[in-house]
C-alpha cells in the first residue's frame, strides 16, 4: 500500500464474483455507476438486510481489503453492519445476519383449561 489516498489499491471492480483492483479512476467510476453491486437483499415488513460490493477498501490498507458490506435497516434507519473481504464471506455473512435478525420467535405453550 503506497499510503496515497488516490492509489488504485483503494478502488476495486467485480469480475464475476472476484474483486480486482482498478487503477483507472474513470474506468472505475463508470463501472461503479452502472454495475449491479448487490450480493443479496432480504426484506420482511419494515426490516431489510442488504449486502453489497462497496468498490472501495473500507479496511483502509489494514489487513485484507474490506470490500463488501451487510447492513440492517429497520424502518429505514441503520441498525447494524458487518464488512467482508470476499464475495463468499459476504454471502455467508448475509445469511448469518438474516438468521439473526429474522430468527423465529418460539411459540409459547398456552396452559390447558381444566
């Protein structure tokens, strides 16, 4: 990592499900503007779990690039977030978040009438 905030190591595009550094700022911007960056999107009532490719390293050069993000929205407000380095990690993280957010509520056994 060069330490330069404009260095290409911060910008990525998706080639299939693989992230690839993109040194050309204009090429990256055009790709970002038109690409389908959605990994997964799960909604139920007013709750949404959304996982997307960010296109920028949100790890800021510390460790592997964090290029994917899952966010939880309730009534439009952000209620949680997790970031990942790879598409596969993002898919797994999305599934974990969905299971956590939408976990079934146990049905209580009602007392029997005598």
